[in-house]
C-alpha cells in the first residue's frame, strides 16, 4: 500500500540551488526539466543579481531522455560562461539526467581550463532533500575547487550553520555569529550572503579551524575538509540562542581557539549584564503570561527545534512538551541529538520525535494535554491547529507565510531578546 507523506518541510536535493544562490556572484546551472527552478525557489527574498527565473537550464525533454542530454548541457555551460558574468558556476542535476545516465561530471570536466571555475553536484530529487543537497554543494567546492595549503591565517575561522533560504533567518544568524567570533579576537570567514563569495571561498584552506554550529548538517563536510584540507573542526551542536547557551558557546569556542579566559569572560559579562537588564524590566510580563503558556512545542529542523527548546527551558523556565524534528535527520545522528534534548536546566528533559509527516505531528499535538493554552513554534502548517487549541503560534520555520525577514536573527544574546519579543508580542494580544 502506498505511503502518503503530508506537509513535509523540505524540498528535493535540487533545492540546493539556493545554497549556490546565497554565495555572492555564484550561478547555478540546472541540468533538469523546465520549471524546476521556479517550483523550488522561494517567493520572497530570492530575487537579486541572479534569481531563479534566469538560472541557465537545459530544459531537457522527451528527446533528451531517449538520446541523452549531454550535448545540451555542454552548450548550456558554454553559453552561460559567455553571457552571464559570475565568479563561480555550479552545475546541478535533476532527476531525469540522473535516471537516464547522463555523465554530467565528465561534461563539466571539459571546462577545467575555463576562465572561471565550473563545478558539479549531483542533486537528483530521489537522492535526498535540500539538506543533503546543501552538503553536496559544499562537498563539490572542497573536492573540485579547493586545494590544501600550508599557509594559515592566524585566528581565521570558517563558520558553517544552517541551509540558506530554507532557514528564514540564515543571513542574520550567520552575521551575528560573525560578530560574536570577532569579539573573541578571531577573524570569521563565511561564504554566504552580502560580499561573501569567491574570495571567501579561497580563504577556506587558510583557516585555523572550521566552526560548525549545527546538530548534524555539515558534519560530513567538516570531516572531509579535515581529511582533504587538513582543517580541524569544532562541532557545536546547539544553535546558541539567549544568554545560557551563547555564554556556553563563547567559552567553548574560546577554549578551542586558545583565547585568553579573562577576555572571554569580559565579553560574556558585558552581554549578560545588558541581557538580564532587559529581562528584569519585563519580569512581570513573563510571570503573568506563564499562566497561559505552561508548555511549548517546537516543530522545525534539528537546529531550531533543539536551539529554541534549550532557550525556552533554560532562559525562560518554560516546560517542553514533545518536540518535533522535521528535516529527515539521518538515523546515524538521531541518538546524539536525542541526548542533547535531555541537557536542559532545572532537571528538565524534552521528548523528541523525528517525524516528517505533518498529519501525524498535528494528531499528537491535538492529543497532548498542555495544561492550558499551548505555545507552538513551527511552520505555517501549524497555525490552524494552534488556533483550534486556542494557543499562541509563532512561525519560525519553513514554510513561512506570515512573516517577512530581511536580516533578522535569533542567534546570540540579541537574537534571544528578539525571539522573546516575537513570542510575547503574540501572547499579549490575547489581552486586547
């Protein structure tokens, strides 16, 4: 009997074209059927120097299924190099060419001597979702473009986090991570966002270490770079939101990088003093509203589900109901992530379910006794079920329908305050 998947929270691997788009002046070249770019693109915030509507595409058809599409791919790359002014060209394959056996890698290798780098990533939809596709893009850069070097820049740190565009707050989050790392006296290097392009990619091998801020996404990339480029890595599995986790994050990074402890503690104290000053000012609001929101549920990818759960429990003292991780986390990482949900303050532990079926998630939410109005943080799919339960809903994960984000963020001390503002702005409306 066929299995139905309702309201999944990811796209196919070809959605990694947005990872490429997030690299300044990098151009995806799609070897796929017509319409894939339009279907996989975001409706908000995906225009710019290159947008999905102008990505070069082979637009393969029935004839190419029979006779192969390698000639069309060759001419598409050739013409893209002539017509489109980019710094990096990344060929992405869809389902059809992978099924019929087009050797896209061989075609790309013909352009090894081109003036601009051309690389290739296999991103057929049946090979995984866009989280897997994101890792494929980073692997392609490491395998086909970067070279190991003995030159190292003192204090240079490559920062890696969640999937651009899939994560609503990707740009603001990574900029805030950069700021925090700078305050420790280190030099951050990222490849996504404004003025982060080929020059930053070229610096990757010169870093003293990679910093991965993610429960699992990108861990295979870190291991590959350690093996091929000789770059050690620090894996911090929790997105640092609010004072408790961000202070722990800074101490961990500082210790790994050999930063003077007094300097680290001075940075933490300055941030914590202001953070708790703001918390104290609104303590009466938190105490009043806790009568309404006794328990909360987060429905998001592993990064946000874990990060927000720790923040709400550790910083605000809220009690977690069951949490849901919806990014189809590989089974090899699930036990480790489950243990992270048990590392909460006040003796709390959070039950977590790795579930991709929206129907099943909503059934569990409906059946749970929240002992009052629930606080639900998730994708837009959760809005209706939360309204039926007369709860408070905040759209923090994909899909996003009721929020526009330019460069807002939830990372760090300031990000924690912004998340509190968003939650309680919705909560106080109940009193209107």
